[in-house]
């Protein structure tokens, strides 16, 4: 009768209590469900499309013709001779940049030189084509890099870029200022581009090389490279990754893809560094591998090209390069390659020329399953949300009911009491040891030790930290007797110390992964998948054999992760921490803080919970 007369609110409350009471089992089911949903990603993927109608893709015609291709070929030949006459690569780059500066000036364009701070005689060059129909408030940028790649390919890149800049800069339809930036990439293409952007956005610039003039606010930027053989191309590889998994607006990629894969360009688009990877295979397994590779590039946090420098200034930018692939039936070469790539550049800037504002119709949160399929945030966030809910449910269950359902057998109201101070103290100690190990890893790298030495040294410091943590927390273990106290018809059950420690550990993982999801989803998802089972399943046991097996399994997790991730990255496992430190120092990636600020402390706490003594029966007070 009470069940029938209960209000809907009471029924919902009872259902919620029942779910929390069985939280441990439901959490494991949710974790498995999260993995299953993640494996269904290819089924949820949608075809890529251009969401921003202002691009007017397919509504314009290319005017870059055979005559323009021949002019580009002449420029390439001149630049190639500079390579032949120069004594060193640095001199080659310097002379080519001077040639670009003079070529821009001879053709009536504004040309400027900007020196790199603290880099001796290194400098960048940029030219500006003012839009005849524009108001000067907005601009687009074409970027080429010299000094860090194949000399013949760079000659083809600069020669073709100069002719495209001439063609587009004098086009009657140009409504935005166009800039061509030639970056000296001798010390890295990203560093060179960042140096130019620093000067561009500086409130005061030097008066070198005829001054430094700006165009309108840069809205879109494209970094272009020709193929290694120079005048040859069968496909175009696109690079999207910025720092720590940051991506440009999806529409800038879909617009470019649409231009490249349709007439008159008609070439394939690739996202892979390995030219042998086939991306036209839309089978489930192929899409899963594409998803894994895309997420891995995001999780590492390493920027993939000079476009990342523009993304750091909130400018939508991509890098693309012409490539040759054996799998492609038709390879354009010579004049035909110059004409095709010139048309690609012209149509790309003409599409952006139509925009009157920043890209906003599409999104910045997406996962590409190759160049043809994508997952939006609504699809890919579901598995991570399910995993986080599984952690939350276990934390609520242990906080509310402890490890035993005492409330179901006690008269009146029952509440659990936890030693939160001891639990937070252990987590703080684990975080301190994680910081020590992480700092040691970076310090060893800064001493210019090789990757193997850094890895071995970090493992040694981590092992010492592990033993020290266990020794320090062993003495602070609470009495193995659990007590209950009854106050005003409320039974207060004091829980074992390890229960509170486990709750705090889960809370730390839940909080950090929830925050990381919005900064680098791929890194957050992979970390949650790896750590959630340890947090959910770790518990003490009265059986010494079971306790030893649990400790052995936890001890096997770090080397297993190192081996799996190293194999996926294609690097030796004995160089893993050396590479991790190098990437963090070079690119300020999130991966190292996640490893030593989250994963290592969480595992230390799991070890502490697993080795905790089993409590005796409750003692009434």
C-alpha cells in the first residue's frame, strides 16, 4: 500500500537511493558501457560538410592558367640557382629571403624585413597586397617556410607562392588585404612564425629594412609547402593540430577539403604523415584506426606545423603540403603541378575573401575519422561522460553507505563518518611525490642527458618515491576496529580510513579529468580509461594471496602503459620519459603534468588502499 500511495518524487528518491546503494556494481557496468559507446564511434560519424555558406565554395572559377604556371616555373629556376651557388644552407636561406624582398619591391608590393630577436642575422620577410575593394580592416595570410626542409621543394614553394601572391594580390575581387609571409625556419618553423607574429602584434617595431607595416586583422592563415620533389603532387596533406590538442574552426578544413577534392584541383586530402595509409577505406576498422591516430596526435599536445603559431593568437589557420603517394593513380608534375597548386591557392583565398567576420557557424571541438568523416562534441563526449559518472557513482556510494549496507539493518537513520583529514593528507603527500618525480624528469632532460638516461633516472626516482610513500603512510594507519555511535536516534558508523582515502582519490581523478576534458579531450579520455578501473576496483582483502595479486596488478600497470603507448607512438619504450620531458620543455604540453600530477599520485593511493588491513567487526560505543 505504501508503494502504491508514494508520490512520484518519493519513487524517484527511492530509485536514486537504490542506484547509489548498488553503486559499485553499476559503476563497473557504466565503465564497460563507456568503452562500448566509444567503440561505436564509426557508426555515429557524419560526413564532413561546409557549414559556413559565405565561403561560396563551387561558385567561383580559377584564373591561374598555364601562363601563370610558366612564370612560377621561371621563379623556381631562379631560386634553384641560388641554392646551387650558395656555400651553406644558412646562406641559401638568407639569399632566397633577400630575393623575395627584392621581387616584391620590383612588382610594386609593400615589402618588409623583420629581424628575429637574439638570432643573429636571421630575419623574416613579408609583403602586403592592399585590397582595392576593401576597407583595410581584415586580412588573410599566406605563409611559406625556408631553411628547414628540402631545398628543391622550398624553391618550388616560394616560386609558386610568389606567382600566386601576384595573381591574387591584383585580383579585382580582392576585398581583404593579403599578406605573404616568408619565415626563416632555420631554428624551427613554429619559432620563426611566432617571432614574426610577436613583431606583428607588438606596440613598437624596429625601423629595419624599410620599416614594418601591418595589414588588417588577420582572420585566416594558410601555411603552404610543395612536395619534396618540387614540381610534383598527387594529394595534399593537411595539418590541424595546435598546442595541446587545440584545433582551428572545422569549417576552414572542410572548405579547403571541398576545394581540393573538386574540379579543377581534383586531388585527395590526407591527414596522415604516413603516405602509405589509405584513407579512402571507410570500413569500421579503418575508421577506428583513423580515430585513434587523430586522438593520439591531440593527446600528445605537440603542434604539427607553423599554423599553430597563428592558433595561439586565436587565428584560424591550417598547414598543407603537396605530397606524392603510390596509391594515387595520377601524379601531376612539372607545369601541370604548378597550375593545379596555384588554382588551389587562388580558390582557397577567394573563398575566405567572401567572409565578413570570424568563422563561427561550425565548431572547434571535433574528431576527424579521416578527411571524410567526423564526430561532433555531441557524439564524442558521451563515452567520457559515462566514465566520469561511473566514478561519481562509486564515490557517492562509499561516502553515503560505506562498503557495507549498514543502513538496511539498523533501526532509525544511519550516517557514515569518514576521516577526511587523513585522506586529504595522503593525497597531498602523493601529489608532492608526483611533483618531485616530474621535476626530476624535467631536470634530467635539462642537463642534456640522452633519452635513455632520463627514462632510467625517472624510473629510479619514481621507485624511491613509491617506497617512501608506502613507508610514511604505513605508520599512519588507523586502528583496525570500526565503531558506531548513536546520537539522538541517529547511528553514526565510523568507516575504515581506506574508504575515505578511496573516495578522495576518485574525487581527485573525477575533478581533474572533468576539467581536462574541455582543454584536451583526447588526453582526458585516454587517462580516464586507464585509471578508472584501478580507482573503482582497488580494495583491501583479508586474503594475503589476493592482496599480493592486487598489488602485483597495480605494479604492472605503469610498464604496460609505457609499452603500449611507446608502440603506438613508434618510439622505444626505454626512451619514453626522455621524449615526454623533451616535448614538455619544448612545447609546454599537458602530458607530463597529467602523468606525474594525476596518474602517478592516483596509483600511489590505489597501492595504499590495496595494502590496507581488513577491519574487525564493529564495536558499539
